[in-house]
C-alpha cells in the first residue's frame, strides 16, 4: 500500500496529486482495521480522511500548526505522521492516545479531548507567531458539533476582530455524537437547498484560480455562485463576524481540497473553508448509523456486529429513573449538553420530547438553562459527564447555588473512565462541588441507591449532585423507589477498632478487601454514600471507639471524601488518625480502569495495605 511508504508528511508530498485518492482509500481501510481490532473513534475519523490528507499534502507540519477539534477525528493524521505501526495500541495502556496529544508527537499542535477549544488555541498561536516575527501557517479543523460550543463562537468573534492570518476548516458532517442542534446548524442545512450551492463547486475553481488578483475584480468576473463564496454582503454569519467564507465544498474530494488549500493558505486574514463530509464515510453501516459507530468497541467488519459487553449500564439506570420521574412529576425536565446517547437519554427523549433539551456542546449553558427553569418552578435535571461539568463550575456557583435552586446534576462517568484518558477522567467533581454552599452530594453504590437519591434529592430541594461511574450495575424493577434520608450513611460491616469509609466504585474494592477477614478483626465498613452533608452522627459515634479510619475514593485525594472526614473530625475535637486513599496529585493516562485504580492506590490491595499499616493482621494480596 502507498501508506506503507509514508512515515512523515514529507513522504506524502512525494506522491502525485492523482495518487491522493488512493492514499485516502488506504487510510480509510487502515482506520477500519484498527478500530475493528480494539475499538476507537471510528465514524468521525472516517469522515475526516480527505481533509487531513489534503492538509498534510499542502502544509509543512510540524512547522505549520494543524489543530484538531475534537482530537478524535485525527486517526488519519496519526498515520500520516509516523504512527501507523503504533495504531493498534491506540487507547490501550502504554499506547497512543485516542486524541491528539502534544507530548505524543511534534505534529500534534494541541492536547485535546474536549470540544470547542481549537479556535482559541489557534488565535493564541497566531498572536505568538506575529509577536515573535515568525512565519508559519495555522489551520484549525473544527467539526463534530464543536461549533455549537460558546467557547468556539467567542473565539471566532475575536478572530474576526483581530484579523489574524489563519484557516478554519469547518468539517460539517451534521453530527456531534447525536445530531447537531442550534440556529447555526439550521443555517448550515439551509445553505444546501440554495440554488447557488449547487453551482458553487464548479465556479469556485475558476474564481480561486485568480485569487492573487484583487477581490473586487474576482467578484466582477465570477459567476453569481462564485460571488457568494466571497461577497461580504451576503447573508452569512461568518461574514458578519469578519471572517472570509469559502464554501460549501465537497469534503471528500481530496484533489479539490488540495487545490483550495494551496490558494487559501496565502490569503491575508482569517478564512473559513466549509467542507461537507459524511460521518462514517466508506463504511456503509457507519454512514447509515453514525451514532452507533461513533466510538464502537471492537467489531466484525464484514458483519457489522460489535462485541459490546452485555450488562445494564449506570447511564441506562439513570435514564430509566429519569423517565419514570418525569411520568410522576410534570415539573421534571432533563437537559443535556450533546450527550443524549452517552447519558442514557434516548428513551427519555422519545417518551418526554417536550421536557427534553439538548443545548449542544455548551455545558455552561446547560447549567444556567436549568437555573432559569428552576426559578420558574420546574425541577430540572442536568445530565452531564463529570469531566464536562468542570466547564460549568462558575454557573453552578453563581446561577444555581447562590439562590439555592433545585437543580439536580446527574454526573455520569465519575471517577476513572479508562481508554479516553486524562482529558476524560472524572476525578475532581467531589472536590470542586464540596466547597460550594447549599450543594448536596450523593454517591450511590448501585442503581437502587441512585433511584433513592433522586427521590430524596427532589424532596430535599436546592442543588444536588449525584455522581456515578462508567460501567454496569444491577437493573432495578420499574416503580421501585427505596426510601433514603439524604445525608445518612449505611453500615455494611460491624467493627469498631478500625473503620473503612468508601462510596460508589471504591465500595466494591472495600467489600472485596474485607470479605475474607475474620470477624474478630474488628474492622467495620461504612457506605459513606453522602459527602454533603456528612453523616456527622455516625462519624461522631465511630470516632469515640476507633483506632484508625481508612477513606477510599475514586476522586482526587485533595479536597474529597478523606479531606471532608479530616475536617469533620477536627471540628468534633477528635484526633483519630485517618489514612486517605484517593487519586494522587498527578494526571493518569489511558488504561483499563482496574489498572489505573491499582496504580493510583485505591483498590482492594491498597485498602488492606492501609489497614496493615495501622497494625491490623490482614493478608495484603487479594
């Protein structure tokens, strides 16, 4: 294959222009092969192949900076920049990241896992380039719904104002993970039914061939369709923001893309190249169902069947509970920032379409929309991943907590998440939410407790956060709602000399660590399922008899459960020693969750080790 001889973009440039479609076809086959063996971000990467091929053919990477937003569309980029032989390791421990990562390759301009950051990064690079008197090109490729994010639009506003030289490629596949939403997406779809859209592709080359001539002359000579490409007076939101607009063009015609990029790269000021692509391009079933094939596990290429693990997921448990709650209470309204599938809300969105809102990749908006609903008597639930809620931290404080509004935050993917790596691990939410006044925090051990916490949280009022991990849990029969009192812990094992406090995922490790200990070991186990408020009554009782406490959490050790226990014991005047097992002060790369937990020191072996350090006679190995 041609790609076997490509070890850097320089090798790609040695090929003829008419060989680029062959390269694109081979890249697509290699991406399908790699993802079929170990899973990965399939559909997005398939849709970006020709764009990436053209970029590396025209630009001089790594001197020229190519930024991807979101980085999961960059598999072809990794292959063309010398990482082809490593691709089978992608998203595996010790292997390639599933996203672009600065520390992985000089060709990766930014480390990215979240959306909507490329344009601000590109603007910062443009300022650095110009301030240092340097001369290199900057291209940001934004797609998969990232332009629905407020950060991207705010950066675009500044780019249009500053007029820094750069190209923005809008990889328009009409999708994020779910279908794109919002007025800008509606505008993009409207473009495609305009008469000039059908003529623009043919006329564009004629106009662009003369691009070195004055723009006014091009406009006077080109056809009306080509004029729409450049006319700053056309009804185009990008022109209104001061950014030159070119397109729409076929994002799968690698030769035309090369032609365009060669000419656009020499223009002064910012230019948007609007490329229409197909998510899942080249794999029929992925084209037909790009949502399913966005990030599949390993699969059979011929049959189009995945090896998805069976089981009932936490996301499904939340979605089912929310659907039932909304049937019972007309005030319930669920909001998601472009994560309908990931948050288990497909069924909810069908059953309660009038009380479901996808705000796009705009987490801050999701939080404040919830605040607005709560102010008017609704009981909104913001369904969001832990790592994405970080983007709404300010809004949680200012728009929700200050007025003690009854907004529920259903926080999915809390704790370590595995293959997505450091940008997606949700290990900070306990720390950053615990410091907010009025906030209640629950950590369920299973789907039954999740349902009980939702009910109890609704009854409690005020802002509450319920965090749960990625993975499976036991399914609960419809209509079952256990009675829980918010803020009350659960004693799972008697023992008063030493006590282990755990919650959520780490409770499983604690049970495993203690299950074979003799009863006379006098080690108790508490399901510390409420972090805010703590069960001070039970903690006070424990502190009077115990010789040591071990806390274990799938959260940063700084500021989480262990910190809360130390603060509470101090206020009680207790000097009971506490060993805190939590995520150390470092970032962890992608790997199996169990492997990360072992390295972080929060698994069953770590719990036994902590008890042994207190003097408890326990075997260390599990």
